C-alpha cells in the first residue's frame, strides 16, 4: 500500500470525512468524554469528539481536564477501545426451542446465532489497541478454531487509527515494542498536528475514502512535526517491563514471596482483566425463558480472578488471590508466548489505571526481577 | 472449519446405571445424515448440552466403529451432570464436537500398550482399549491397570471381563482399601507398575485419572526406563467452549481442549500436579 | 400442567419490609406465566394464606428476631423440600441486625421508644435463616433481583440448582461498559467486595455501590478499606460502609468492626 504518501487533512475537513463514512453506510464509533472518562461510542458529528480534553492517569486514578488546546486526540486512552466491538462482552451463540412433535415427544430445535455484521468505522484506535487486536485475531481467527462471530465483525471493521502525541503516566507501549507509533492494521492513519492531521492510507478501502476528500499532500515540515509529536510521546513514558525473558523469569519464581505480597493488596475484583485489550477468557451463560420453551446459550466475559474460572468437579483449582494473580501474570507475560508466540501485554497501562487499588503490572514484575527468588534456590535452602 | 458452536440434537437411546453416582448414556444424533457424518478419534470429547441448563465436556467412550450410537459415561458432580442424571431414554440433548486430540493409536502400532487409569479415568481410556483389542494384529501385548478407592466404585464389569478374556491382554483391577467382598488386587494402582513385566523399549503408556495419580504413575514408568515421550496422559479441566477460546482449561501454555486432552508427558510435566495450575 | 403435578410454592415473611415479596410480584407477564407453572399456596403479600401446607419450595423473606419466628422457621423447614432464603434480612440478618452490635442497649432503647415495652418479645439479635435451619439456596440483595428469583424457579423446574453468581460487581460493571466511579471519580464504591446481581444499578447512575447484595466470593475488605482511607474517608465512615444493610455478613462484620476499632483508637488519641 502507498503508506509512504502523506496527505494533509485540515481540521475543517474532518466533518467531510464523517459524512463520507456515513454515505458509505458505516456506523461511526469514536472517542467521547462520557462520565468522566474517554469512551468509544457512536458519533454523528465531529463536535462530539473530546476536543481539548486531556486525561491524567496514575495507578488506580483517572481524571479528565478540559483545556483550550485545539486538538481532538490529545487524550491517550480510556478503559476500553476496540475489544468490546469485536469480542462482545455478552454474545448469543445459539438458541434452543423445545417443541412437542406429533408423537408428543419433546424435540429440541437448535438455531445458531446469526453472524450479524454492521459496517463499523472505528476512529481513534491507538498503537496499543491495534497490537491487542492482532493478538485477539490470533485467538479467534486461528485456522483450525475459527470464531465466525468475531470474524464477521472483524471483516466489517474499518479502522481509522490515530498516533499518540502524548503518553499517560501509566503508558509503557514503548517498552513492549507496540507503540506509540501505529505501524499496522489500519485503513487510515492520522497524526494530529496544529490545525491539521497528517494522514496515511494502509488499504485500498482507506485510499478510496481519502481520495474522496481531495486532500493535498503534506509538506515535509508537517511530516516532521507529526514525527516529533509521536517521538515525544514515546519519550514521555517512564514505566517499562524488565528487558528479559519474562516467561522464564516468572515460571522459575512461582514461589516468590511477592505473590503473597500482591495478594494482600489485590481485590480479585477482575477489573484488570476486563480492561485488558488482549484478555479473552469468557464463560458460558444459559438463559431460559420462564415457561421453559426456549433458551439462549451465551458467552460472557470472564476473568481468571473468579472462582468459576478454575472450577472443576466441585473444587476450585485457584482458591485464593495469590494463585489467581499468579495465573494472570504468568499467563499474560509468560505462557502467552507458548500459546500465541507473543507477549499478552501491549503496554497500554489500563490494568494499572483501572485497578481500584492501583496495582502496577510493571512494578510487580520488577519486584520479582530485581529479587529473583528462583524456586530451585528455595528448594536447595530447604534441603540444607 | 465449520462453526465450533454448531450444535446438533441427539436422542438418548439407552441409559445404564453404573454405580451410585455414575451412569452411561448411549445417544444417537437425530439427523441421520449428521449421525453418519459424525467421526471421532478415541480420546476425544463432546460438549453435551442440557436444555435450559448448559454444557459439560464428556469424553467419548464408544469405539469409532460402533456406528449405531455414541456412548458417554458421566459422574454426577456439578449442577449440569446432576441434571443429566435425571434424563430418561427418549429424551433429547444437544451435542457439539468432537473436540481435542485423542490417544496416539497410530504411534502405538507395533508397540506394547500399557493402560493405567484411576476412578472414572477408565471412561476416556475405554475407546482406546476397545480400539486396540479390535485390531490386535496391529499391536503387541496389552496391559490394563485400573485403580479405584472402594469396590463399590468398580464399574464396567462386563467390559473388564471381556477384556480379561481377550488374547494377549492382562487386566489388573485394584482397590486402595481392603474389602472383604473384593477378590481382585489390592493396593494403590501405581504400586502395581513396579511388578509389571514390560519390554520398556517397545511400550507406550496411556493414562487417565487424578493428576497426582498420573504424576506418580509417570514417575514409576520413567524409573522402569520407559521414555518420557512414550507416556501419554489425558487431562481434565472445566471447558466452556471446546475450541481454545474461553481460557478455562489452560494449564500454563496449553489449552486442554485444543492441544489435548491427551498430552505426551514432556508437553505437560512442567506444571503437572502443581497447585494453582 | 394440571395442579396435581405442579410444584407447590410458599412465600413466607419474617422480620422484614416486604420488599423481597415485591420482587416476586413486580414481574408483569412473568407472574402470570409463573402461576401456570407452579401452585402458589401461601403468599401473604399476594393474599394467599396457607402457612402450614407441605410445599416443594419455600421462599423465606426476613430475619429471625423473635422466639416465635425461630419456632416457625423450624416448622416451615419440616414442611418444605427445598428452602430458599431471599433478601438481605433472610441471608444476613438485614439492617435490623445492627442491634447485634449494641450488646445490652436493645433493652434500654425498647424502654425509651415504646409506650408498653413489656408487650415486645424480641430476641437480642437478628439472625439469618441459616443460623437456625439448613438452607438450600440463598438469593442475596436488598431487594433481591426478580430475575434471580425466577431463574431459580425455572432451574428447579428443569431439575437443577440455580447458579447464582458470586463474582464481584466490577465484573458485571465492566461487561456493561460503565466507567468505574471509584477510579474516575474517587467515589467510595463497594463494588469490588460486593456480589453481583443487581444489574449494576448504582454505578450505572453515577453512584457508588453500597453493597446491598452482600459480600462477593474471595474478597479483600482490608485492601479496599485502605484505599478508602487514601480517598480521605475516616475510619468511622469506612466502618459504616461495611456495617450497613449486610452488616452481619461475616466478612463485612469482621472488617466493619476492624475499622470501627481503628476509629475508636484515633478518638482516644
């Protein structure tokens, strides 16, 4: 694709982009300031975008500030972005009708859920969101175990990505290698500069939309300004994960005292897993109507912090918070490599911000890294 | 690949009470074409659906050659299995599957086979045993070890009698605790491994049972110089989807539903029996 | 279904506000459907009276606060195959269990408030049904959710026990894409320690959860309490967050009393 061509989209032409997407029958999802946070919801006009709104994030704290800055994408992120639009929080898989046949036998009629696929244009996906989507693609679009519901929505998704020009205090995508610069999986990529966006296209679909806007090419100074903003965003980041083989680190420290320490603080409330853009665990849910003639089989987001997650034969494998947090971290940063050839963390910082008690994944990992308490060493000590 | 959530109606043809809390159902997919097209490997499992209640993962007991029906043995433990227990012949359920990777019956051709099971672990190995006995010219001698806590837990009497009578087949059924009514072996099933006469270079082991039992059994086999890669275990976890999406059945880096339920020992040994995984 | 094969249901009231019975009644069309599926033999709020009949399911609203009630619950247990406690009073003792914390003061209050205190024959404590008889299922909440009650009946008719979620409210809150009021607004939300089931009523109206559904499974009240301290809540206030509707649920009682003790120590200093 011609992603080496840079266009200049003035702020004033943003409404035209929205109206072209509307003409193309897209439902448009974009960031808005709702209930004290940035939330991605349906938008109809550019005024709904969070103009001038800055987000401040610390462990367990999220605050917005209204400013005069004339930018729509100067915030970093909110609790969710793409995930709920592809992997639904609750999704019908099949319905079942119970009917009596002519011999008075009760028959079951199974009706698979439809692959409903609205054409969705998603404005404002960030590098971390797209890196996370690439991971969820590996889960739900695997050749042998394809999820048709995820696929239909994924195929009907048009992505207008936005490069971050700012990082929050909880962002660490630079250290995971996933951002802040968007490099893949976009139809259109925009970087916001003074009064304008520098725009690149990533697909034929993206080009078709951009061509309708009749944009001029960006000048070298525009491109330079955009690059500097994104580079600056990366430099603002202070958090990072240890630069080591995290899988080996965590699995050779399964008895580290830090797991007990974090269990004292952790609420086991599931928030980290629910805001994580890569977490995919879900459970099944059955809802029968009262008269017993019809039932729906759903999947709903679940979490490794619930007792149901590790329930088997009347017992719970992970019966305390220590085991649950350890499962989460060893999976996210460790066994994820075995499953999908990559880390499960994209450095978005959401689990840090939206943890009600501000547990910091980077801090927990460093605590183990800095004071490695190899299991083998413990065993040796015990033997002594 | 078709939709993993595609589910078909099945009819219960026969219901057999095996013990106080174990029963077997023989089912037939009601659409004859679907039933005809339904193919599985010994060791795979189905997701069985109870109307208005939900699904459970249950291994397939029958032999793939048995074309009239699919057999499942279920222990009453949770709410769904308790609901299944109340079903009668003629009642309808839903079936999704088969899922997972079955027993290494191809790799075992030309080898001696040792089957070790504990408790209801005898169900998932049944299809492998029947498969081997049906095709005995392809395999070496077969040894079957089944351990149970109490004699009242002994199920599949006829099956074990039949296997015992088969040529080239040795059967040991052992109860943990002595019991006056018991005429077969006594002691932990794993203790019997030591005394077995095995051609260790030619033996392939397939086991299913409680994790701690499998860990000890694997240790005994390794002590007898059976190579780790020739030991296979069938694992059990609570599965909600059957296709590696829901995350419930993970043990470290593997999904039991997708990468298993049958694993070679080296694939699973890192976390086998480790509390919390 | 003819009435001979229809399961019999009774709804009994003990010390309570009747709100749980309304959860039973405020279900519109489902109530009509229910009446076709089961035979409701006793339900005072609905005007049906036959308290001593043998039933398949007995729903119990209210806590045990008098010796008469204690006697009555034993009788109901004998008459019921399946006994379900519904609501905060029946599952945890209710708001009236606050008197459990006051030691001997109950007698004093009684004399102060009532003109003829000698006619009041109440126990010194308010206790849940489970403190007296075996309970087959508990449906928590003040009031409990109609859908949980009806799902329970549906499951009974299908031959299985209902699966009442024990997860923290947060799980449900996130599924509904509601912005966390604790993180984004610093509100003293009890969601992380509270059982889900209400449909996330308060946070979806921009308010903090006040734990009317009781303690969730595997909770950490101390850590949440410490977070509230950072949000400038006094120990006295934190204690009150725990000692509210479900004050006598063991986890809330323990940690409510813990923060109360902390507050007390501060006062001494």
